[in-house]
């Protein structure tokens, strides 16, 4: 008796993977129309019938959440931005409390991460962390939405971004820390961090900084240097300010890592912080309290963030209404801007 055709037979004849066959037979928009029609035609010729029991089994919940991280340039081998480490702990605890397993994976832009998880029953939904350069992955996120994958993203909520976002009020954080420096009598300023649309969180921090200066008629007393979130970039930016004779009274950095690089460059140039120049960061990563001097910064509540990411995703998985959430930012004052509060 002739054996029944399988999806692997179709994959061989169509010249595609078995997972592509599965998606094509389910009319997934991830598969282009030509490939879908070819797969479906071969399936019909082979008299292939979808195993309803297997299909239903695949649609059952896995009780697993996938956490996808992009690798970041770091000074150690972790390739994880330290900001996300405490959030990762909060997400892990929130998953355990909800009786969900957590699958953590690093992803590259060229990987097919947008198609692998919920489709193959590896996970019921996806949390995206560390996806700061939105323009690099917007097509894949749009595909996640179009195929009905449940996902939530850490980042600035924006109508232009598909899906639900949990983030911090970066504009308010940038504005508040700048207002504090102005209250100390600082008159000249520099902002270190990319402020383009490809980096929406840094851009919002810059906008808050910029508006605070404008409100005090200090916007003409400001310079800006691009930097990604690394110590080396922060150090190079400060070296540039020194070489161009543009070193201000206060430096606002878009992240704590940038600020740590700035402190290093100032120390090597024998420039005193905060006596000669005040320096502030953003994120309040654990080590920021132990720099020399201790770094003033803006705190994003990573414990609450992790809980909200998991809670929002579980609601989406259960077809409950979900929406973007913007957390307030909190200014943390330490020695690097000149008036330590004991924080």
C-alpha cells in the first residue's frame, strides 16, 4: 500500500523547509504568494491531508514565553547591556509566578526569529528586549503583527511601531535631569548620545534636555555628540569636546555606560568632576553608584518593567485587551553633579 504523503515530501518537491510548508498550508503572510501557491499545488497533487489532531496539538499552549535579546557591544563577554540584567531577573520571577517557563535567546537581524516561536509551538508569545534601533527590525515586527503572533516590546510607545510597547518616559527623564543641572547654576551644556529617529529612546531624552534648556533660554549654550551606549563612545565624545575647546559646565549622557566613559576621559585629562564639570547618566545600572565619583542618573523601574512586560503578554495570549504603558522616570542624585543626597 502506498504510504501517505508527508509535509517533508512536499518540502522536498517544493524546495523549501518543512516549517515553510506548514506556514504556506496555513496561508501565512510570512510566505510569499508564489511559494504558497506552489506548496499548495504540490500538496493537492500528492493528495496531502493536514493531520487535524497534530494541528490542534500545535495550537495548544506551551506555557512558555520567549525572551529575545539582541547582542550589545560590551566591555565583557556577556554581550548584554547591564540595564537589561535586572529587568531579566524581574521577567524571570514574573514568569515563575505565572507558572510559565522562560526561553531566553540571542538574535541577529538576519535570523528568522520573527517566524520561529509561536508558529512552531516553542512559545505562546514573545518579549523583545534591546531592540533600540527600530529601523533595523521594523519589517520583522510588522510581520509578527500580521501573522497574529503575540508579542510585547520594551521601548518607547509610538503609533508608528506595531504591537504593544512598555517603556519609560524618556522625555520626562531627560527634561528632569537637565532641570536639576540648571537649578545648580550650570550655564553651558553638552548632550552625548545619538538623537536620530533610529534611536527613539535616546532621541526622546535629547528632546527633554533640549526643551529644558529652551525654557531657560540656554539652548544656544549647548553642543551635542553622537554616541552609542558604550564606555568607549562616551570617552571618545568627551575627548572631542576637549580637543574642540567645547567642554561645558555640565554633560548629560544618554546612558550610564556613556557617562562612565565620559568620567574616564575627564579623569585622564585631569578635569575634576563635579568641580570643573558635572556629569549625569541615564538608566541607574547597578555599578553607577560605585563610579568615582558616584554617578547622578535617571532611574527606569526595571522591576516594574519586567512585571508589566510579562503581565501584558499573558493578557494578549488570553485575548484580553492590552495597551501601551509609559512609566515615569526618577532622578537619582549622587556626587557627579555636585550635591550628593546620599542616594
